[in-house]
């Protein structure tokens, strides 16, 4: 594919230079006619000029035909041959000039003719070298006859001048070869980079199973739909759909059938909406839809009924009918519209109400009954009570440098010892606390507690770099930098031993602001890591603008890389991208020794995951550090791969 694109670019550049090349040919032909007509028979020079005009006309016609071609890849060979024939005709034209327009008795005329032919040859190096055979043929046909004709003259410098012409020809051929190689190398590098970015974009923006837009791309579509609705004062519906019986199908018939059901569902949904509407996969058995340009509430209801009925009528594979229905939550957006996150939360809430009402139906969100304010107040009270009653606990998951078997840091993870007695992971409670004031309070507590714990470990001679996840809420707080400085003033020994993690998606939401905060933190020796890297999409320009030192490969890609070539290739691409940009790359989700072996082969030294250690409370870290021994195969894999870390870990 890349080779074909290179050929297309070469032939395109060759033809794009045709108008200028033919103008130069006409000018040089006119000069030859003007200065040589007194020494050449009129019939001879007239025939040569006629040949020149005919060849120029043919080249211009071929150029115009090329401009009309809409299927270049299908006709690439034809246009390469036409270009080569044009170069041959032009070479014969100027080679013929070296024979028929040569004046043996006049050194002045010989010098002028040689100068013109040399100029045309030099021009061929820049216009034809992208198609190397054409350039070499033109140079040979144009120069060799002139060298031969000079060698036949009787003056005493004839052989020396002929040799100089031959040397000039060789120099032009070498120049053409170098130009050709440089152009191909530069073009190939650009195409490979473009292909890599396109591959990352496809992975980052589309669901690999259904090929529907994923969360990030769907959210972009939603923003555009909101903007359009505001401009045209039209009605837009945001739908959140969950398959009711999908877990039963997966458990009863297997994941292969489950995947086929998801693909069929995506096709069914796309068949129920219009071309301007958007269907996306939200994850698992959940889908999201945007219905645009609705005339009224009734039009939305008609589409919802069509969706629910279509889902209830499918799917059937190999003669077996799999019972499946769907529950749809909907929120309607008019002129006074809200942000995408709010709309999606409303649709999600409406979907749960549809399930509560008996499933296989839909529910339209009623803004008057929205309990967001109440939930925010409840969340704030829960956080305050959890902090006051010491219910929040920090766990730590070690991070190691696999090729050295060295523990260099740990990620700080939050747990909630719920009053019910359950120890809850963040996914069970943080979504309920996802408001600016609440999350900022939680982030401050985590930072303060983590830095205090780090100071205690330093007293025990334990040196670890702690990675703390931080929300965009706190990063965007105008007091954050001063707050962080006050923490380091209270615990000065911890400077240079704290790394802040922010998700790739959050970093791109306000890249200018986040970049500014990162640079200010760098002055306090605080580094940043882009968490869940690969689940969003950063262009190279974005990554260069973000002064983050570390990329963290998302757990989902690392966990599946041993079975899924797509995930392995994505992990390999991210490692290569990090190396090219001078960033440390750490892999999350290393659950087995085999994961570590494969990562080391791919050039990744840093890792964390259950295959190394599960998250543990602070008191379990010291004994674990004393007893931990890295797998021998990791050191052997590192030696065989000759891995050299990008740079030493922060603070170690």
C-alpha cells in the first residue's frame, strides 16, 4: 500500500512539473533557433523546431489528460509508461540537436549548444528524477550524441571537451539518483507516519467489533449536533440503549454468538435511523444514538418505537432464535441546550427508568424531575462524612523496572470502606461523586494523604515515586499550584517523588490550560503521566504540546495483547511513539510473567499489574518490598533484547 502511494506521488509530481518544463523547453528552443539559424540550413533547423513543438504539444496533451484522470491507482502503470515515452522523445529531441545543429567550424556555436543542452539536462534532474528511469534515459539520450559529435571535431581540445561532457553526464546521473532516493525516503517516512496515525485514529475513534463510533467520536458528533440545533433551533434526541438479555446470551451460547449479536444489533440500529443520525457503541452491550432535525416530539416517539420493535425481532443465527430486547433512554434537546456530559447522563438515567418499568421499551427524560442537584448534595455529604470518619483508604500498587527487577514507584489508588462493611473500588463510588466541588475535595485528600505517607516511608529508608491520579476539576482550579507548593513546603523531602496522572481524554479537553499547569508543576519537580493512553486519540502535535513525561498504556490493550494481534500492534505502536517522542512508557495490566516477557521484547521496561502485585494498604508495602523477587525470565528477556531504558525513573 505504501509502495503504491509512493508511485502515485512520484508520477503526480512528475506530471505537475510538465507545464513549467515545457515552457523552459520552448524558451530554450527559441534561443537555439535565434542564435543558430545563421549557421544551420533553414530546412534542418526548421524541421528540428517542428519536432520540438510537436513534442511540447504531446506533453501538454498528456498533462491535460492526466489532470482528468480520477482513478490514478488503477491507471498508474499507463501513466508511468506515458511519462517514460515523453522523456525518451525529449531526450531524442535534444540529442538530435547535438547532431543536426552542431557546427564543427564554430567553437562559439558549439559552446552555446552545449550550454543549452546542459541546462535542459540539469532541469531534468529536478523534474524527472522522481521517476528515475525517465531521468537517466533523458540524460543519456541528450548528452551522449553531443559528446560523440564534439569528439569528432578536429581542434586540439576535442577529446578533453568530450570527456568533460561525459563527466557532466555522470554527475547529473548521480545527482538524479540521490534526488530520487532522498525523495523516496522522505515520502516513505511521511506515509508511514501518516499510516500509523490513521491506524491509531481508527483504533481510538471506532469500535473494532462493530466499526461504530466509540465514546470519544460519538461525543464529538454530539457536540456538533448541539451546535447545529442551537443555530437552526431544531430538536435533537440523545438516546442511550442497553440490551436487556445480552448477559444471558453470552453465558448460554458463548462470546462468539454474543459478538455476532452485537454486530447484528449495530446493523439493525443503523437501518432504523436516517443518514444524518449517528449510532455509536458505548461499551459492552450499550449503544448511543443521536437523532437530528426532528420535527417534533411525535417524530422522536415514532423512531423510538421502530428501534424497540426492530430489536425485539432479531437476531436469528443458524436457525436458532436468540431472545433479545432493548431498553432506550432518551433526552430531548431544543434551543436552550446543555453540555454533552449532562445530556448523556440524562439519557443514561432515563434508560434505567425504562428497565425499571419492565424493559423492552423506552423512557423520555423529564427535566423537571431531574435529581442532579439533589445527587450532588448527597455526594458532597458522603465525601465529607467519609473523610471525617476515616472511611477513605489509600492502596498502593507497585511499579517496577522489569529489565532490572527493581521497584521504583507505586500508583496511589483510592478505596472506600463503606459503612455497610464493603470495601469499594473507585468504580463503585467515584461516578456518583463526579462533580467539581466533590472531586476536588477527594483529590486534595488523596494528595495530602499520599505525600504524608511518602514522608513516613522516607523515614524508614523506603524511596518510591508515587503516582497520584488527579481530576481535571482540581487541575483547572486557580489555587492548585499554590496548594501543591504548600504541600511540598510541609514535606520538603517529597519534592521530585510525586507524579500526577491525568487521563489522555481529559488532557485534550483543554490542552492549553493543562499544558500551562504541567509546565508550572515542572518547576516544582512534579512530572505528569498520560493515563489510559490509547483509549482517546492524540495527534503527534498534541503529544508534543503536552509536557508529560510518561505514557501509560491502557490495561485493556495490555491484558489482551497475548491473544489479540490488534492489541499487540497497538501496544507496539504506543511504545514506538513514546520512544520517538522521548517519553517513558509504562504498561498497566501486566497480569502474567508472559505479559512482561512480551513487553520487554517490544522495548517496554516499566510495568504494573496483578502479575507483579495487587494493590495493597500502606502497611503491607515494606514487607512486600523485602520479599519481592522479579521473574528470572524478565531479566533474560531484557538481556536478549538488549533493552536500554529511556531514562532512569523519576527520583531514583
